[in-house]
C-alpha cells in the first residue's frame, strides 16, 4: 500500500525527521512548520494537535507533512467548507505555508540558496497537488 494517495512517496524515518523540513524548505523551516500547525488549528474542525507524518518523494528532495490520524477532516475557509483526508489536508497546508513563506522572502528582499530550496519545493508541490485523487477538495481549500 502506498504511503501517500500518490505513488512514489515514502514516510521519513524517525532518525531523519529532524532534518526533513530543513531539507525541503531550507531556512524557512520554522516559519513553514509553524504556519502549517497554526492553519490546522484555525481552519480544521476538530483539530487540536497531534502527531504528523513526514512524507517525501522517492525521486526528488521535496515532500509535505500530514496528520498521522487517518480520518476525514472538515476544513472551513472564508469561502468554502470542504472535507478531505489527512493526506490531502497535509498536502494543501504545506502548499499554503510554502506560498506564505515565499511571499515573506520576496517582501524582505533577501534571497539565498536556502530560499531556492523553498521555491523548488513549492514548485514541485504546485505540480503535484493537481494529480491528487482529492484535487477538487484541495483546489477549494487553496482558493
């Protein structure tokens, strides 16, 4: 059984979890991770913390995080109320957090190699989410 609803991904091992966010989003890792958890608390009905899986592409150095709990989550945005799996939710939250981090980098005017890592991950996730089986829910969430 695939780890993700998309083929070609694996769970990051326990001993690699500490470096995972740094590897996929560079020096913005604290901002991105905190933004994901904050958005989960603010937008996801019934979310009150918990364990998260770190999911990485088998063929590249990008990935996303998702709640470990396997369930359908109800997400309330300004415009939509959608239901989505933990996998779709994590992918959508990671896309959104990377977008916010890139905006902050652009506003600050500072760019470096680490910011290129963030940009590469964002681009890869933007190419990935339309392939997800729950593309309609993810699109509504990101709208």
